[in-house]
C-alpha cells in the first residue's frame, strides 16, 4: 500500500494535518465516531478535554488494530468538540497526546464545534477512515 501526501502549493502549508492523502491499494476501514467512553460505556474524566481526547485516541487505536491496522493507517479524521475555545486553549496538551499515538504522521483532518453529543459528559468525538494494507 502506498500513501502520498497531497499538499498543493496554492493552499497554505498544513500544520498538524495534511490537505489530502492519496492511497493506492489496501482495505478501507470506516471508523464510527468515538467518544471518551471506557469499556463500561461511561465517559471518562468528565470536564477534562485532554483526558477525554486521550481516551478517544485509545478507542480509535483499538478499532484500527481490531481491523488489522494501526493508527498510522488512518488517513482522515473528523474531530467534533463541544467548545472550540476549550480545544484551542488546550492545543499544546492535545498535540502532545496526538503525537504520542501518531508520532510525526498527520492524517487529513477537520474540526467542528457542535451543540451536543449522545452522552452529556462528552467533550470530544472523533470519526476516521483508515486504509489498511492487504494481507
């Protein structure tokens, strides 16, 4: 499987994401929105965006691995947050958590502030698309 990062010079240089990723080969895994639910189905760390972001990363990693891949096979993430201000205010800490899972690899990403989540205590939810090498 080959991944080519697409960052046209006519767009601003990406920082913390890529504008696109072109993939040849592999199997596509569509990942449902993951919130900060633990194994018991309850939101971990109510009120703590960074701790919830870390749980979301754990959940995405579990889905990618169950599909036979790794987080670095994720080519697209859509991040939904309850508060864009809170997200921006904690960006350094969130970036540290992100890099602990992805290293220097950045998928194509989008961020949206939303009015609410299925679970009241959720502060963040992330859905993704992964392309995993054929076996």
